[in-house]
C-alpha cells in the first residue's frame, strides 16, 4: 500500500490570474466614483486638459493622472495633442458595447430612464459638440495615411473620393463616385504631417460663405508595434443632432477602412446602409 500523501493544492498566493479582457478593464474603471465623475465632466464638456479635470475633482494632478490612465487603458478616454496641451475626450465605443450586451436586454422602462438622463446631461452642454472615435488597425501609418488621402481608395470604402494635393492651405473635396463630379463636402487642409496627422475643415458646399463656421476633422495616426491607433476627432459640430449623425457615419466608414486595410477588401455590404433599428 502506498503511503505517499496526495499532492497539496497549489498556493493561490502569487499565482497570476487570467489576463483582464477589454470589458473587465471597462467595468474596473467604472467601479470607482471618481473615474465616473471624470467621465461625467468630459460628457458635459469634452476636450479638457489635465489641469482642468484635476481642478474639477479637487485632487492633485498626480492623482488625476492615475485615474485618467486607467480610463485610457479601458479605452473610455482618448487624448489628442494641441500644441503643449493634452486634451482628453470621452470615447463612447466601449460604453456602447456594454449597452448592447448588458443593458439593452433589460426592460424598456429602464432604457427610457437612461435616455432621459442622457438628454438632461446633453441639454446642459454649452459648447459645440465634439465627436471622437478611436479604432485599432493592423497596418502601418503610411498605409493608413494613403487610405485616407488616395482618391481611388477612399472611393472604395467611403463611397466618395477625397480629392486634394493634401498640402497645408490647399482645398479638398469629398466627391461623389457616380461621375457627376459633385462634391458633398468641401474644405481646406489646415495641417498636413504625413503619415501621422491630418487636419481639415468640413463644410457644405451649398452653404453661403460666412453663414456658418465649418466643422473640423483631425486624423491622428499613432503606430504601436504592428498596429496603428487611429483617432478621428470631429469638432465644432452644429448641434447634438449633427453629432449623432456624424457618430453613425464615422463608425460605418472607419469599420470599412479597417476591413480594407486588414483583409484587402471593404465590407461586403455598405455599412452606412444598415438600418439602425
């Protein structure tokens, strides 16, 4: 008869746990009231500096930096450089994914209550809305830049050809691909720094000059190993209705761009034609 003892179970202390998933990071970030408050502040006034946010939560810049780092790691906050300043923007994509998985399955009265809260928060906004979208693409900065500025490629995944020489101060057009030569968006190249940054104004060509200030779109292209983080910031939108329209449009176009760069082909169906209901 064997007298050997059964092996002791491993000591869980010090053993690594499973790698946190993206949704784990989101829930961890949202679990802290200070971080939720920071998101509320960005929802009410997007594009704030570290100093502004630290002042709003009445804490040191170092403490605010630690909270913001966790929000960035969860992809709930994205940052854009403006000269010496680093502006922070609320990224709605992870929240939208949580809503689809964890909220939409519940009864409509709760959804109506959440919608009412959202409308109240949006009504409190005093500045023109800004929309920020962050996506990660298995590609290089040069290929992403080329895909954003090449007329043939933009026609393939955007349904419009972007036409310009892409020099600072030059005009650009978002032209239909039906042979009519009609441009649905026109503007000027504000900043051109290939392959990492492109800034353009956006305006309706049928709007009388000077009657409305154009919006502005910034493409920030940041490499990391074999992938690229593409941040699209659309600023100075007229109102929340236009922001919602742009949010839907950018999500569809950038999904098509990601598919083109990673697989060689855009999505088999035009994503902007998918019903939202």
